């Protein structure tokens, strides 16, 4: 490329291309080093004063690089800048050339901008089959539609230029939008045009026949007739060739006939307009070539950064288009087409068609793969040519009777149908997030539809060229969907079993939160819990925090968290997704036992605090009394410093050290005299063993908690399982049998082998002594007599 730049006659253009190449290479290399080295945090984002001396280009690019990638250490999951190819460099070069071209003299600038604008308009009209059209280039996608609305107002209201909004007041215009239009479009148009919101009319979609995301043509005609009877003017209709949500196309041919009948302007937008560049186009999309205007977004379709959107329109009056702002005499406005002019020439017609065709093939490939997967519902309008695939996980919930002890979250639906809808929505939201992490190049989007619920959208026309999506990525995506299905189906089935187990367990309350993608939500009811209130409970929060810590220490396959996220409600334990080998009964019992022990331990600590305080006070009183007795016993003379030392030297006092010890187990105050005498506390109450906090259950080697031992396990054979269970039974029998007599701790253990004669005599004497009836001493004291 450097040799090609040297052939350019204009040295400024050659230097500009070279500098752009060096700048992009420097930024990409810096980004690569940041990813590899994971460098230190930069403080370049702190604002500071303008330096007195200027900086060179390398320093400025380094500053830009630090600002772009300075926060990657703090947010490692943030989206990074895409690795744009050479076609992206061409588009960026167009912006630099636009600034350079604007410095030419007016005559050269006028000729050059006219050529760029006419070439780009001609190419786009021919590529997308829109003959004899004009083009308006704009940065904001909705800006073109706002200009078209101005043109329609000027065309229908001849006196609008003179009388202004007085003309609109006498006969209000009406703009018709589909209920499936992108959010915020109507509000944007009213703000840009200065029209009140009653000038907008939302047309509902089909409810009985056809797609539920297509505009209802019969209802639209009824609305138009009603508006005409009320003295309003039907002005413009916005149709969709690929809705923003699911990519469905309206019946554009029928809508065009309706607009011609009532003198309305028809504008079409949507992602499916990109398929007009292909050889095969569906009839519904092909009808868009007869509309009055359409908006194209070639930037995401072709993977071109910083490329403007284009609105193609047909109109014969150049004066009205100039007034509406669709055309301009300023060369700077015409130079907006320069990046797209360069990019189209770089890609060529074959490259443009190939990119759009590749995106459509990706969607067809995913659609064919998902057809073979159970419990996946695909929302596709046309199975042969739809470039957008929308799917969701769906399974009927097992029927169950309503439980009176269930507490509902405020956001939960009261009906069973609404509960099933919320459960599937939560699972689909979890599935979408998992797929986005596993296959980031797929460009998936999780969206919430009004009728179907939460769905996952795959629109390669908007993401494939930017992210570099390939066929292997689509196959990986389908495989990931297949791998997640067992977890989804099992979790959905275990929710009802978990609910029944929690309901039947004392002390636990099931919280019905269908928005949680997991087995369920449970709350422990402690003794002081106010069951009629849902406000924050500090004592319950401490118990649930300790319970969460205990559950996470079990190292099971389940995930536990404490919620809800909003702190105005009581704390609960949220249990995550599960596989098919989870023992729900063991899980619920473990939660109940652990929570109960935590509550008892907390109460024990509270009671022990009071007992210890009283014991300390009593010990102080007794020690003070013992000190007074010691003074009376020793006498007053012994308390004088010099005299006391002399008396103690001639006649020492044999005083025993007496103290007090507090037995926490018995809750009593005892003397420490025996401690000093024997050096070991030989008497007292032995504290009982601390009970375990989890359910004691015999498990197979390597088996994790809450796992069914014989369900879904192929690692152990039936014979080995039976033999292991027999071993466990034998171990239990042996543990329950009486223990044999153990030798005295102080006596040495005889070595194995034949006994010595002395040992045999001693043993015989012991046996004979044990058989004498006249000996009243217990048998355990006989070894002491032998010593």
C-alpha cells in the first residue's frame, strides 16, 4: 500500500493516507499490548490545564489510546473496540478527506461534492432496486423520517409556508405508526415537527389471522375513515420491512394501495430492506420498491464504521425538498456521503452482495439447527428468506394445586398462566445471558415481547459484519442451546417439587418469585418473625446471612444467594439452576436444620451473655469475701511491709491459692483449688458434643451434597452400588456393637505371641479372684491391688 501511495500526484493526499494508516496501526498495537500485558491504570483521564508547548502526533495518539482503554482493568467485561478491517480504514479515511476537501476553492468543491453525491445516490438506488430516487444522508437514523414528514406536510398543505401552524390547526395531520414500530419513534417525530401527541395514531397488529407483529390493514382503513370524518388529514404511514423486535414485514403491497386511495405518503424502514440487493427477494419486501421513501442503514449491514444512514425518496419539486431540508446547497452537507462513496467502491457490487448473502445464510443455518431441538419455539415469519431468527425456551409447567402458605412477591402475577409466563421468561433471560457469554461473536439480544414474553434474537444483518460471525459460530450457538436444555427442563420441573417440600417443612416459607431463574426462593421463619409484615427484619437478615455462608461451604453444584436486591423486603435464600440429580428433600431438610441451629446458637449466645455477667459479679463478691477471710487469718501485722516480711520469714503461712472458675456448660461457679492441686481439672461436667449443622447421610465416594446416589449416575454399576450399600450396613452394625474392654492407660500393652508364665499366673489369679463370692470389691479395682 505504501508503494501505491507514492504514485499519488497530490502529496497531501498521500501523506494523509499514510498518516491514517500509521495512526490506526499505532492504536491497534497499543490495544493489543494492553490486552496482553494488562498494564497499570492510567491517570490521563484526569482533566488538567492546556500545556504551553504543543505535542506531537505520537503523544496525542497515545493520549487517545489511554482514554479509550484506560478503564479495562477496572471493568474487564466491558465491550472493547472492534477490530475493523481495511474497509473500515477506508470509511475513516473519508472523514479525513472531507475535512481536506472542504479547503478547496468553491468551484472545485462544488463539482467534487456534486459528483460524490450523484454517484452514491445512483449506486444505492440500483443496488436496492429503487429507480429514479434521490438520497438524503444523515447521522441519526430517525432524522431522515423527520425530514420526510416535513416534505409531506409541505406537499399536502400548500399554504403552510405562509400561514404556518394555523393551517395545521384547522385540519390536523395524522401520522400512522405500527404498534410493532421501534420504541420512541413517534415521540421523536412529534418533538422534531412540533406536533402534539394526538397527531400520532398507533395501529394495532393482527390478532386473529397472520403474524401478530404485522400491521392490521383492515383496522388501519377503519382508523383512516374515522379520522377523515372528524376533519383530520391522514398524512403519512410508516410501514416495517422487518420490525425492530422480530423482523416481520408488513403487507406493504396492500398498504401502498391504501395510501394511494387516501393520498397518504408511505415510508418503509427495517432490516429486511437489505435483502433487496440479493437475487431472490420475497414479494412482501419487493413491494417496498414502490413506496414513496425508505431508510437504509448500510453501516451495520456491511460492517462500516462511522457511515451515515440513507433515506431514498421520490419527489418532483426540488423547491419543497430544499425547504424540507432533504437537499442543501452547502458543500459540507454533501460531503456526508464521502465515507460511503469510498466504502462502496472499495467493496464493489460483489462484495456488498456477498456480505448480505452471508448474513442471510447464517440465519437460515441457525433456524435449521434449532428446528431439531426440543422445547425451542422459533418465531419466524418466512422460513425461506427471514434474516432474523427469534427463539425462546418453552415448556408447560406441571399442574399443581395452589398452596395457601405461599407468599407472593409484588411483581408476581396472581394467575397460573401469568406465573408460567414469568417462569419461562426468567429461564429465557438466563439462557440468553449464558449464550451471550459462551458465543460472544453471535451478537445475540435478549428482548421482552408483549405477547410471547422474553425471547432471544439473532440478527446477523446487524451484527455479523461487525463481529465477524462465521458458520462455525452458529453451530457452536446451536450446540450451546442443546447443552443448556437439560438444566432448563429440570429446573422447571424441580420448582414444583421444591415448593411442596418447603410447604411441608416446619419453619420454612416458600416465596413465589417466578422472575428468579432457579429452583426457588425460601425464607426461614424464626421465633420472633412477624409473618404479617414484609418489612426488613434485622434478626432474620443475620440468620439468613449465616445460613448462606453455611450453604456455600458445602461445595455443592447449586448456587445460593441472599436477596432480594431491594432492601425493603425480608431476606430470603435464592437457589439457582440445577441438574436432574438434585435431591430436593435433602436440600430442604439441610436448609431447615441449619437455619434452626443458627437460631438456637444465636439465642444461646444471648442467654450466655447474661449468665456470664451474673457469674462475674458473683465471682467478684466471693473473691472479696475470701480476701477478707485471709486478712483475718493472717492478722494485721503481716500486712505491714517490713514487719510482714520478717514474720513470714520466721513463720511462713501455708495458705492455699483459691480462685473461681465459671463452667459455661453447667452455668455454675466453682473453686479452682483442685486445679492447682492436680494441675488438671479432674471433675466437672463434660460438655456434650457439638451437633453437626448438616444432615448426616451416607454418600458414595466423591458424591457432592444434594445429589441422588442412584439417579442419573452411570459411573457406578449396579453390583458395585449394592456391595457398597452392604458395606455401609455392616459398618453401622459394627458401630452399634458394644466396645471390648480396653487396658488401663498406664499399663503397657503386651506384644503379640505366647504369654509368659508370670502373665498367665496373674491372669489366672485375676479370674479366680473375680469368681470369689466373699470378695465385695468391684472388679475394676483389682488391677490397683495388683500394683
